[in-house]
C-alpha cells in the first residue's frame, strides 16, 4: 500500500493514533509517527509477568521527540484495573496503578487520559456491567475522585464508552465533571446511537476513539466505517468552541493505519 501524505496539523483538532502501528516497542513507534500525526495514544499495560511501562530514560526521549516534532501524548490507562471493585484492596491497587501511570507520564504533559470503567467481568461485553450496580457505581465514584485529584482539570480524565449504555455511569462522570471519551467503534458495535452521544457529550468530549468494524471485529481501518458516521464524527470534533480535542484512530497495524489516513485525506 502506498503511504499517505502527512496529516499533521491539517485538522482543527489533534489527530492521533496508537503507539502500536509498526511491530516494535513504543519508542520506535513514536519515531515512526512523529511527523505523521499530532498525537500518539500510549497503550500501557502491566501484569505479574510482563510490562511495557517506559523507563524514565524512554520517557525523557519521548518528551524530546514531542518537543521537536510538535507531538502530544494521550495516555490510555491499563485495561486490567478494577475501579468498581467492592473489595477495597482490589480497588486500591487499581487506583494505585493509575496513579503510577500518571506519575510516570507527567513529564509528557498529557492533556487526556482514557479510562475504562470495567465491569465485574472484564471479558463480558453485555449491557449490564455488574450484578450489584449500586455497589459498583459507589466504588467507581470513590475511585474517580482519587484520580481527579491527581490532574489539573477533571476533564483531563476521559471515561470511555464501552459495551454497556453510557447512561449507566453518566452520573458518576458528571458528578466529578470528568471528560468523556466517545469510542465511535464501540457505540456502533454495541448498537448505541452515535448522533445522540455526539450531541449529548459535545462539551466534554475531549477525546474520541474512531475505528471501523469488519465482520464483527472492531479496531479496523476507517474504510470499514460508514462515511456518514465519519462525517458526523469529524464535524463534531471540528467545532471551534475552545475545547481541546484529540481524535485517536484506534487501530493496531500499519495497513489499517495507512488505509485510515487515506480515508481522512480524502475527507479533508
């Protein structure tokens, strides 16, 4: 596939993608993407056996690349955090994990952090995230309050739309004045109305994830997204209202990245 021209600085929002486009570690990916996009979403994870958390030395190099190339960073908190756990030790460990990520990435001055409110069973993609909704929501409220205290603005933390209706957690998000990460691919895959979400959360939509769906699998190139939906998403992100916005093309491979950039190049 022929690589697209750079779309850096083309849109009235910051256009980005993930830190896993070429099959390599984070730093080579950032070098590859630095002149192609405005922002890179750092996908971080850690378990008992494996971690991709950057070392302080790598963080310093990422910061230098950002300064040299007008590149900003969005940070995706690890997926295996359970902020709604009713077990206080599990919830505290999850909050501490997120705090570690924020401390590690502070030299990069990220404007947005993407956060999942995972259900009791992270592998469940159903419409109800917990069998004990009051307990789950109460734990989420406490956890989010702890994380909000660590950032300059509550809207720096953007809670992402997942499989269940976002209305279930809306009160938790609004009570802390947190941001919203509209994941367009998730909305479509799970049958939620895109237009109503774009309208309802426009003022706090600092972050958007966008990707196509192919045969039931998401995180595919934008060529597998309806042009009508792409038009609506881009129009919403392009509103000039002083809100800092980042659109992340949330794909994980060079072919999907290049095809997505071609779609966006044709749109502009």
